[in-house]
């Protein structure tokens, strides 16, 4: 019987219960054994462990993982700030979703981590019809993630070793209704006139940041432009009103100032300090005219959605779309990639569109479908039409047609299909490659 299971190990999270500088107690073979004994698992065909393997406490695991057939995935330490999620989370999630999309034989996805960020990965895998098995130490396992799994294997430390047992999933605690009184100010009046809904899923960091973004945008309007900056301590009351039980430490931040620095990076808003170290928040233009010190943006911020779309500010992510995040020491992702420096996937897909255009194999019906966002999403998993008709742009320039949501998403040179010129979508990632190739082969077979 064919193997139907893949295991993804978040090494940094699993080592979180060990205080030693070098690990001698984490035994991944115990996790592997427990997975093999799980009902519905016929075998494990893929195992990947994500870590910076140059670190001493990780190097001690390398011999073990090679013995039990685990592929070590090197995560280079570009994160110099511990208040930002580790890049391993991003790579693990992208790999898992990619595998779910292209390999129907893998039915069970084992996520060996207790990090709450993987709750939305669990939801995405369920959309693909996959079974999710969580595995982590009970003391560090996020309740939301545990509850999102179909099965959860709990780990415990026995002296310096690891033992495993199957545990009942814990439902997340429902926070008590917030009783904090809001100050009677113009800011409060403006906020309460909105239709922002309270959030109860506190384990979903992306949803929390989306709500905080809504609060910021609702507070700084034409009605409040003449008011002084809003004290950050007052803004915390607003957060607690709409996100009962909110605590920044649950989302990987030490203080509210660091959390807001992250959320506001790259946005029209910022925090700044004035006399007596009072921290205020305002639109950047207003803060620049105030006699205070503006808190700098986080450099190299990278946010990645399940579809592989990348952003460098929370404020540009489509509202409600989940994301994971890290930092990178390179050019911000929203700047236009120089011509001739496209990724391998983009080069491949561009050349195949050129081939299709040259051979004139796309029917008028297929071209019409490619100009719709719905077809693009269901066929390729992207959120914008694949083709934009140049002559059908109703007077819009090429530059305007290439830009969607403030980002350039289409190649500059038009392609000719059936006598009409179209711009072609260019934001392709490895996540889309398999689905594109299925579509491409189907079009070629019609010739």
C-alpha cells in the first residue's frame, strides 16, 4: 500500500521546552513512530525539518534526522529581530500548501509544531481535502491550532527525553466580555460609528492585525484630522474593546509599541514619542510636524499569503486574507523587479505564453476566460485576471493597466492573441507552477 503521509517539523518550536544551549533530549524518531501508529497512516513518504542547521543546538540533530530519512531544510538567519516570526514558518507553510495542491496521494499532513500561526495552514489544508495531524509539547501548544487539527499527538518531557501520547484536542478559551470603559472623546465617537466587528479567534495573528488595521484607518479620518495624536495607551483600550483578551505576547511581541511598529510599517500612519516618553499615534504627515521622534519602520518586512503573494506592509494585504510574516535583508518585495532578473518560474511561464501566442492556439473563448478574475483563481490560484486587453482599457495607459492594488502585476510587453493585444500576469510563484503546467498541457493538446 502506497505511503500517504508527510511530516513537517518546526525544529525551533519543538526545542522551545529545552533550556540547554545544545539539545540532547528531542527525539524526532519518537514522533515518527507515533505517526506510523496513527490510524489512517499507511506510511510516510515525505519528511522535512526546518531550521538554521548551522546553530549548535540544531547541529546535534542532523545525524538523527538523516538516520530516519528526514530532509533538512536550511533556513538562513536573516532575522535580526526576535519580535518577528521566524522564516521557517513561512517556508513550511508554502511547502505544505504546494504539496497539497500537486500531490493527491498525500492524504495526511503532520505539522510537528505548537505555533498558533499554523491554524490557518490547517484550514487551508482542509480546503484541499487533507487530514491534519498536529504534534507538539502540550505546554507550548496553541489551543487554536490544536482545535483546528483532526488529531493531535501531545509530547511530554521525561527527564531529558521525549515521550508522546495522543491527547484530546482542547477548545480555545472564550475570553470574557470586555468591560473596559472607553474615553468620551472625538476619537471614540468616530470609532463607535463604524461597523467593525469584534474578534474572538485570538490565536489567528493575521486576523488580529487586520482588525487593528481597521481601527487605525477608522480613527484617522477627516473628522479627526485637527485632533492631537492619539496616545497609544488609549488605543490599547480600543483594541481590547474589539479584541477581548488581547495580549501582545501571544503574538510574538514583547510590548505594544513593538506590535504597533510592525503593523504600521509601510503605512500612512506611525507612532512617535514626545516629552516624558509619551507615545502617540497619528498620520505620518501630522507626526512629521509634531515635536517628537518618529518610530522607524521595520526593514525588510515580508508577508506571504497562502497563494504565494508577497507584501511588505499589512495595509496592502487584501482584507481578510491570512498571511505569515518574517523579515529579509533584501530589497522590499513591492519594488518592481528589474527587467532580466525574473525568477525561474516567471521566465518559464513567460516563455510558454510567448509560445502559445506565436502558435495562436488559444481559442477566443479561452482568451475571454483568462480576462476574468474568477477563472484565474479557480484555474491557477491567483487573485487577478491573467490577461488585460490593451485596447479594451477604456483609455487607461499601459502603466495603469499593469498596476493592481498599487502593485505592478503584468509584464510590460503586450502579447498578441487572436489579433488583439493583451498584458499577461507576471506574479507567478512555485506555488502556481503545477496548476499552470496542467492548463498549458491542455492547451497544447488542442493543436
